[in-house]
C-alpha cells in the first residue's frame, strides 16, 4: 500500500511535511510506503537536513507548486507538473492508494472531481469533519464548506456518506444520522430542511433519528450530523475559535484539548473514486503525521468501494 503526500503543500512546507511523514512512517504498518511528491532536490535536501535516509521513502519529482492564493481550476490546468496535479495522476493510475495535501484546498477539490472523478450516483461530493463527543467518542459533521447550498436529495446523500464513513472508518455499528435544524420538530426549519426531513424519515439507507439543535452537536444523540456547507463551515470555525480562545486563556482540559485540529490531520472528501485527504494550511508535523495515518484508516476501510456498492 502506498500513501502519497504533497510535500510542497502547506504554509510550512517542506520542513514540516517531511518531518510529519517521518513521524507517520514510524507508526505505519510495514506494508505501507510513503510516496513524497514534490521537487526532488528540495525533498532530498530536507531529508539530509533532518538526517533521514531517502531510501526510507519513494520520491516522485514534481517541480511546480500550486500556491495557496492561486485560482484552483486555472492553476490545476496550467501546472500539470505541480505536486498536487502529479499526486492525482498517481492516484488515478493506481500507483498510490491515497493522496493527502495541506496545500491549496480548492485545487484538491478540482483534482478530486476532474481526475479521480465522482462516484456514479453521487450528486455532489462532500467534506466531513470529526466532532469530539463529551462522552469520549466521536461524531461526524458534513458538509463543512464545499456545498454552501444544497437541495434535499443532496442532504439525503450526505446521510448515506456519513453513515458509511462512521461505520467503516470509526467502526460505529448502525450509526445514528440526524439533520441539523433550529428545532427538533419535523416542521421546523427552512423549506429545504423540511423537505430533507421528509425524505430521511422514510430512509432504509441509514438510521435516521430526526432533527438535532446546535446545543446537541457534541452530545450522544447522534453519530452523524447532516447540514449544508454554509452552516457546517460556521459550526467548524466556531469550534476552532473556542479552542483557540481556551488555549490562549489556559483553560483546556482533556475534552477541549480534543478540539485541536492536529489530532485529526485532515478532512476526507467523500463520494469520489479514491482516498483524498485535505489538511489544514497551517499544519505542523503532528497534523501532517495524523493526516497520513487517516489515509491509512480510510484505505484499510476500502471506503470508496463501500460507497460505490451503496450507490449501485
């Protein structure tokens, strides 16, 4: 098994991406190989600087970089030799089993949809994030940003995708799926959410438990929370803000410490023909390590195949 990582992606690349890859290698099973994608000379120089033998990794030369501020679609098209473009080509050709980057997230989405492509039957791929439960477990929230507006059938599909992810990656049996709303009653919310609720309540594709309000996001009532990307992104950014505030004020305990993005590494893109993980641009070596390890978990779960089977 091979996990490809964009060594040139992220605010602190390549030192942090190389260091994170080294940490991940120590925790990966022996059958997993990390493929470093980027400028070969820069990668080798960084390995030397960190006193790591290049023979421990496979290096694929990709001299160009898609910058964080570049237009995703234009840059992806105009820079075929970029580390992101090269990573997707390797994934498409089956030369790697997963691809991860903390670089330009827009370019990662473009590559996902136009290189490895969306699984037939999926209306829109989605990005999900982990929700730390106060009880000690984890939940899933989707979408968190790439689909700001959604129709009811798209939200319904998010329920399927989130349920499959929780079942096969988080190992949660018969995950409980809920719809984020301003009240628990079926008639609450806007017209889109009401219509989605009517579809979900009849579902045999997942275990729908009804609406949840914002105050129940971190409770045990549900394992998967479905919403459109506008709301999901607001929830995600508020959670990040509270973690930052509590960290600055030295108020963290074991639970709130779990809100640190470093613990999760990145966000999976669900609904595409492959394993693609998007990392935070400010990722440090710990976040990069966990991004690579998340790739391993998703590959082991054979998630893309499970989703294909569900949508046949």
